[in-house]
C-alpha cells in the first residue's frame, strides 16, 4: 500500500482537516491521531490500541455484519462521517447552542482560527512571523494540499475509492476484516519509526512532516 493511505484519516477519523497530527486544538492539545487512537490517554499508541480501534472502524463500516465491507457500505459510512463532522463544526461555532450561528459567534470562531494559524506559522514562538516562516508555512501547506486534498470534496471522494481499492488486495470488490487490518497495520508500521510497536506523538509529527515534504 502507498503513503496516500493517509487519506484514511480524512475519511474515517474525527479530524475535520486532512492532516495526520495537527496542533491539537479541539482535541485536548494531543493532536488528532493521538486523540483518536490513544484510548488510555498515556501519550502513546500501542499496536493493541491501534488494532482495537481499527477493528471497531471496520465493524462500523460493515453494516450487515457479514465480515466484509462493500463499496456501498464504504460510501455510506464515509457519507455519515462527513455529515457528523459538519455537525460537529457547526456545534463548535454555535456557542450558545440555539441552533443558529450569529455574526458574533462566527467572528469569534474566525478569530480563534486566525490565532491558531498564527501560532502554527510562528515557528520560533517569538510573537512575530518572519518572511522565512511565512514562506516555509506556505510551501508546506501547498505541498500538502496537492498530495492530500487537491480538488476538495470531489477529490476526497475519489481518494476514498482509491483507499478502498488499495485495501481490496484481491480485487473482488469487497474488503474483508483481514484485508482491512493488514492495511491499518502496514500504516502503523510506517509511523512507528523505531519499530517498538508503540507510536509516540513525536513519531506521528515526524511522519506528518515527511508526508508534507513529499
């Protein structure tokens, strides 16, 4: 399987942006990968934790419990996750929970987003963004966009099918539990740089940086 398997995070995890490990905002400061897989909150993800979460993800996709996931089941699951993320975004902005977004709520959200972007660009945390920091951030962002989300929603939809096809190793139009877990395990091993079957936040960040640089 190819590195593009990171599109899995776009489609199946709780992340609302196509990154493997972001700044951690909205996830208790841990980053999306760690928040999703670190079930005991000890700051690392073991192979057992990862496999347990992977199996749970497969079970949710396998709507009829026949231990295989068809293209239709996969598409349905992706659609459900997309709608859940949209609803989560709306609720995170709707601070008074009245089911509507006021101009003030939207402005606060925009300000918070701008502050997060500033912090992400201010590499040396001196409260200023140099020309070099600005250029480095833009270069990384553009490289990541081209590789991971290109044309937006339509391209993400296509990538979803690409992921399904890579998991379907015998090309029979469905993904078995074994095929699914094999794919997830291969991805875990790529992130686990020292091969100790434990993924740390640093390894996730290093993997993400490597992927953005390709």
